[in-house]
C-alpha cells in the first residue's frame, strides 16, 4: 500500500560512481575543520592543539561536478576549500582506527564552499557555523571512485585552480588527522551509516571566489572536480 505523504518527499541525494551505472545514496555530510597544519596557521590557530573539529552540511547541499554554483546571498566573501571526501559503505559506533578502513566505500573530491565573513562573525560571537557552511549548493563533489580502484589513500597531491591559476596545493599525507583517525573520532560522536560522506579538511591557500570564476581541483588517484560560480 502506498503511503500518503502530507507534502511531497524530497528526492534521495545521489552521487555518481565512476565507471558504474549504480549511484551512491548520500545519508549525511560530515566535515573536518583545521586538518592541515598550514591552513590551521593561516586561520590563526595551533596545529594539533586540540581534537578534530567537526561540523556538517545537509545532504542536499551536494551538487555534482560540472554544475554551476550561484553566488550565495548574505555574503561578500565566498571562499573555496578543496578537500578529499571519504564515502562510507558501512557504518558503526566507537570504531577503532585499525578497523576504520573497512568502512570506506570510496573517495571523491569536494569543495567545502564557505561564507568566510559569516564564519568569522560566528567565531567571534561564539556561535555555530551553520549559515557559513551549510547553505544551498555549498558542497560540490566529483564522481566517486571505489576503494578497490584507489586503494586506501594516505598520500597524493591535492590541488585547486581558479581560472587556471593555482591557489591550493599540498599532499594528503600532510593531514594532521588521517582518514582512519577521523572515522574513529567521528564515530565516538555519531553512529555512522552507509551513505555518509566525510570532507577531510583543506590545505592552505583558501581564497575568495567571484561570479564568473571557474574552479578546478583534484586529488591524485581520485579524480577532478570542476564547477563555475555564477551571479545570484
């Protein structure tokens, strides 16, 4: 018997899988803040002085690679943050770091778009970052590659260009907290589920985007993310 919904339900958020007709259903999007030492310093903090900082974006903030992103309202300082994204195929709670790699379904490339001015104001007032991080279309993500193709990633170049000019470049080996450590720590706060995505943090070089900009970034062995920024 069909269910009688009071309003039309939102569609499932899906991420394309490279080389497959199957799609990855997205459950939640978790994000890690301050996970590259150079970026931590450029934001005025001390690397590894505290446990990972977690925040989240709504699943429907995801937009696929190749999609133009409208410049969001209520900001004058939209920033790019290129990141390795981990997709979970299994869930769990209080997962040991040694077991965490078994949860990984695959990897993608993401851009954690940020209303930097609103984030700075929230930090100063001791308020949450939701409006700075979780706005519409704030999570462009590339096609997903299965871990059987990439292997468990612990190193590889991560980079981002704006209009062909290199802005961010590092190696994921420079992450303060590794992928297994991130999964283990996150699972102490939340029961992780199949379909969860984890943005693992951005290296130094974050900067402003403007309408008309073209963004291209990638992670070696994973793929490339591309999107434009268009006027509101």
